[in-house]
C-alpha cells in the first residue's frame, strides 16, 4: 500500500535519481528496524541449489546494488539471496547520463549504464562492513577499456579478489552496454573464458578450503543453436550454474513508446516470454545437470512459476521490484 502511494512520486524523478532515493530510504528504514513492519515478513521456503541453502528461491538481480552499499537494507526485504555488482577491477563512471529510461506503459526499463561502479576494492570493503550472513552472489565484469583479447584477465582479477567473500560468483559476459562484451559468449573466446576461470576456481578452492560456485550470465538474444552450444560448453567445463537472462536488444513489445528507440538493454514485461523460452531451451540440453537461475520479466508469481516450470531452480527480480514493490517477493515465495 505504501509503495503504491510513493511510486507516483518516485516516478516524477529522473530514473537514476529515483534509484538512489529508494536505496537511501531503504537504508533509513533498516536502521530504524522498520523494514519488516512496513513490508511484512517473508515465509520460509527453503531450497538447496549448487550446494547452497537458500531460505527462499527469490533473489535480487545484479544492477540494483552495484557497489554493495545496501546489502543489509535489501536483504531485510526478505530476499532469499542477494547478487551485487556488476563490479570491474578498476572504478569506472559508465556511460554518460541520461542512461536509464522508464517505459511505464509496458512495465519496462531501458538501461545503458555501462558497468558504472566504484571498483572491486570498494565493493569488497562494503561487503566486509555488511552484517548480512545469507547467500551473497558477486557479479564480475571487465572494464570498458580492457581489450577483448585481454578480457579474461579482468575476470581473473575479479574472481581472485571476490572468492573469499562470495557464496557464488556470477560471470557477466552478456551486458549489451560494454562494446564487444557479448562476443565472449561465442567460439574460442567462450572456451578460453570457461577453461581459465574453472582452473582458477579449482586453485582457489584448494587455497581457501572453500568451494564457491561459478555461474555464467547469458543474453536473451541468442539463437536456439547458440544456446545448445553454450549449454554443452557449460557442462563440458563443469560450470556450476547459468543465469538466464540479461537484458535484450529487442524492442518487441515497446514499439512506438517514448524512449523505445534509446540504445541499451530492455528489461521488464516485454522480456518475460523470451527469457522463459531461453530457460526452456537451456533446460532441454542441461537436463538439470546444472541449475538455471531465471531472471528477465519476472513481474508476478505467475511469471516466476512459468520459469520454474521451464526448468529454473531459482528466480531473480529487478524491474519487477520497481514496478510492483517488495510485495512481489512475498507473492512469489507464497506461490512457490
């Protein structure tokens, strides 16, 4: 109820400003210990995925808390897990604003943020200050000015630095907002990325006496044959999971709406059906040998159930949180 009253006010602000205001407000609520009073308690619906015990299957997708500044406040909403980032080895400003656009008639967003973040050292400083002891995923990427042929070096830096602090590490090779990044999902580039990171994971597991699952986040704009190839490579390299999907370059469902022609990745309702198709196509090949974390257009419990039925083990939300409020978490968990 409260969010339904506040949302029109937030939507009068530029989207990026509203984002910061929302996180600041959640931080205040958390400090005052009012989060549960305002948003309610989330039922316990435990599940075990990748050897990790989740209190419920609904997670926060990467992008909401890029610098891990609001982990405790967001966790207090009742998420079963939190994914922070995408973080790069060095700080970078991202693309120039405006770079985030609302399409409310379609319950959608377009963003071209460009991995804006304060760098991996700052993120880890924030992680260590947080009191959260639930499941934390850290999403890693490459700096925009790192040549594609050296991209794996950035991911290695990320993996080595976050390994001791993450419950799982997400490898983002599918953002449409870093030039050339999506090429890492194909051919020799993908083989090199997976083999190098898997070898590093095994070394780090021995070094830290702790096994941290490695998952890969892919794009929704891949064809069925490309998805089969990726799924088989994930199996061949013994990758622990896959996140499907990132935002889309498609504009199906938002044609002729204001901002529809802005460059960037589209999320929200228009992505829902395609993201579910990708989950199903991956599932057909993976056969539950490795789990799928579904994200993309999860705007209701029905959307989440479709993705679980298609083969997902967990779901994540972001745009649905903006349009539907934290009540969406409880709605999905109760339907689980």
